[in-house]
C-alpha cells in the first residue's frame, strides 16, 4: 500500500475547522449517516464490546457508539495513518462507558492476535493505489476479517455517485464487484446501498474461529473475485485469460468490467471490445461498453451500444432506463 498517497490526499483537509470536514467528509451529516449505517452490524448481547476502527480519523465513531449503545461498555481501539488525526483524537475528552486507545498505524500491519469483536473501516479503500488497487482491497478485506470475532462493516465510495471524481485520487466502486469479492471470500455478507447514493457498506458476519475462504483458481470463470484479482495483474491475464479454457467472450467481458470498476478505462475498453469481437451479440459486453462510453461523456455512441443490447434483450429494464436517461442528456445537449 502506498501510504504516502493516502496521507497526501487527507492532508488537504487539515485546514478545516469542522471535525467532519477535517477528516475528509464534505458535510457533517454525511459522517453521522455513515456511523449510523456502520453501527448496524453491532447485534451482540455482550456487555463489553471490543472495537477496532481502521482509519479512525479523530475518533468520532467512538462518541457515536457510546451515545447509541449507552448500556454497553466499549473498549475502542482507533488507528489511522494520519498523525494529526491521532493527536487530535488523544486530546479529546469523552464521557460515557468507554476505554479509548489511539495509535498512528497502518491497519495492514495490525497484529492479528489483537482480536476485536467488531471491525469498522471507512475510507481506507478510497484513495487510488494504482494498478494493484483491487489486489490491495482483497488483501485488506481479508486482513480486517482476520481481526474481527463477530463481524465487520466497511464503507466504499459508489460508482453511482452523481458527484464522483473521475480523476486519479479516488476510486468509486461498482457494488457488484465488491459483492463478487465477498461471495468467494466470506460466508455471510450483505451490501447495503439504500442510505446514500455516493457510498455503500459491506457487512460481514462471522462466527468465532472462522477464516477466509481461499479463492479457487479452478472456479475462475464463475468467480468475479478472482477475475478482479486477475484483472489487476498482467501476468495472470496473459496466463489465464488467453488460455484455451478461458478464451471466451464472457471472460474478456468480465475482465473489462473489473478494469472499469478500477477506473482503468484504457484496459476496460481493450477487454470489452475484444469480447465483442468474439461474440457480436454478447449483451453483457454491449451494455458495459455503453457504460464505458457514458463514463467518457460520449453519450451518442453510448446510446448505440445500449440500443443494440436492447434489440437482443428487450426485457431488460435497466438497459431501457439507461436509454431513457441518455436520450434526455442528448436532447439537453441539443437545447444548449
């Protein structure tokens, strides 16, 4: 993980006086809403609850948990890469039934022997780590899972966000890609995208003693999680995606979607058009080429691919909705 990229990104907010904005939230209510959703994972009847907050910022989650669960005693351990955040957290005076510990630390290096009942992570996967970003996400989720005893809640920026930044700093995720990773790695999980349009939460529940399932190479064609990992590693792409077993339009289309989710538009375009050249009627490829062109604001050509997909599968309501929205965008362009 490139910690320097992360600290550089969050350093731009240190001039803010509001604590929520100080740690990167644009509005205080957004942070509170995030806490509300993350804390839904807590369902234990235990009176004393151990918490690890990875990317804790100034420790506001601890204050929120004490207020929401006044009957419980929390042992809260907050870690963050930003020294400034940890210093400010240590200056705070909290009331309530809680023991607080703050430390400047990389969660990937956290000692797994120091188990917590619940692990929370908000923003730890938001800053772009380059070509190996999704590999970092997979390893990071496995690391967090190894620490929790009862469950974890992890926040991701959503590709559905109307104000998403398509620059190089942040990564916006397709929920189905995170679901693909979770489905092959964890036994019980839920993704909640109901509360906000710019982010979603991955909840993973765990029985004591459970460990992550290894990704199965033999199941590669069915495993979005492995394709995601392969999609970020050229050697694996060359070795598997070009083999006779995997030389199918669907395989290239899935790899294209993996790159699209990682915001690598050049690679996404290469894989998706390879898939389409192998199967002109591959609806999955047509739709995601449409999404790719939409991302580039090429609405006219995006419409062509969505309409072609609709001809082949006219019953898909999502495709029809995309066509409707694109028509409105194109009419708006003409009006302006």
